[in-house]
C-alpha cells in the first residue's frame, strides 16, 4: 500500500533525475500529459530511479520486462554506474530489445510471456544478491510512477478525472495515491488484457489471458497487489477498449497532434476517442500518454484511409 506522502517523498528523491514532462491542452476540458517524452520513452524511469535510490548502495540491478520497465532500469543503472540484467520474453519488440542493449544491459530472452521472464529474474536476483526491480508491484516503483500525478495537478490545475492505461497497475497505483482526494483515476485497458476489470469483478487480482496490439507493454497476466489495494481504496474506475480503438487513437495522436506513441501509450486516449468513457458536461479530464517505444513506420499506413475527424470527447464533429 502506498499513500500521497510516499509519492511526495519519491518526488523529492528523484528530483533532477527525471524530466518534468509537458502538458498539452488538447481540447476544451481535455489535457494530455506527455509522459512519452520521459527518459527512455515512458513513465517507468520515475519508478526505476526511486527504487534504486531508496535501496541505497547496490552491486547491480535485475528486472523482468516486456520492454519499457527494462529500459528504465537499464537507463537508471547506467546513470549510477551499476550493471543491469534484464529478462525479456521472446515476444518483446525488437526495437525495445535493441535499446536495452544500447543502454548497456545484459538481455536474457526467456519464454513467451512476461511471467516466464519474471520467474527467471527473481531467481537470478536471489542467487546474485542484486537488487530486483519489479515492473509494477513494489512500493518504491509505484510511488515513483505516481510523481507524474503530482506534476500533472501542478500543471493542469484542478482536474476531475485522470485516464490511465493499465497493465500490471503500477502507474494507476502511483497516480491514484498521488491525487487521492483531489481527482478520480479511471483505468483503461485492452479488452483482451482486462487485469483491473477482472480483479474488481472478482474482488482480488486474478490471472487473465494476454493478447492484442498492446500486449508488449500492457501484457501483465495479473494486476499487482498494490494496484488492487489502491484502486479499491480510491474507488478507481475501469474502462475496456477494443484493439481497433487503440489503433485509431494512436493514428489520431500522430495525424492530428504529431504525437508518436506506442499502442499502450494510446490506450487511455482510446477511451475518450471511442466513447468508452464519456465525460460529463464541464468535466475536466487528463489523459496520460505513457509510452513512445514504437516503430515509427507503424504509426500510419500509407494505404489506409485517414481516421475520421472526432473531438477527444468521442463525438463526431
């Protein structure tokens, strides 16, 4: 469990280590938090720095990741002069694996799912004594991710709702804790990977299948325990979107705003664009664009028709 105070301590700890990413007023009552501009292309750098700094002196760091968490850990480790070993499922995008190696990490390809890489990483950390950095279910990781929520409130002012993509839930946990009592957080996830939705229905985190266009970054098989505890405490909402809506949101972000994001990074916006989440009149909504580690060639198809003009509130103009 984490609190606003934990996030505030994390913000003080990582100050100067991470970027204060900008906020874009996308439409009346709608803001984008451009966290895809963070170091290594995702919000994960915040949690990685907080985890390593909170742990003190280390001999090395270990992570399991479909890509973004590993990139963040590798980057933070390099900044501290520490060796990093990242366990990655064989299904991880080649662009992310290449970046891991460019950052100096030892990359271990294990299994087809995140769970396979996770088991191998935990074993190595236990055997070596190196610091294990969980992708989403450690207090320091969640609190670090939540620092972007504090920034967002400072930048956008009073908000009613923050839409957050959910995989394992570390970002949701951190942001919901950061803004508790000041704004409501709603998790958005692919219909093919409903970790939050299934946990709320079952009353506890449960295993789900993993597939679809955002599986490389949102492909956790189970919501984290910290995320479930914070989500239930703060009454976080849950919205599901189809892969087609995610693909369209990604294309619109590029075509209309020239914002390059990966499918997972477009998932929260997909809820607005598709109408899966419909703001009430006057509701002030922020959308977290959380990752940009993608192949630019896939942003749009030269043979595809342009996406229909829509307002971010999901109604056609």
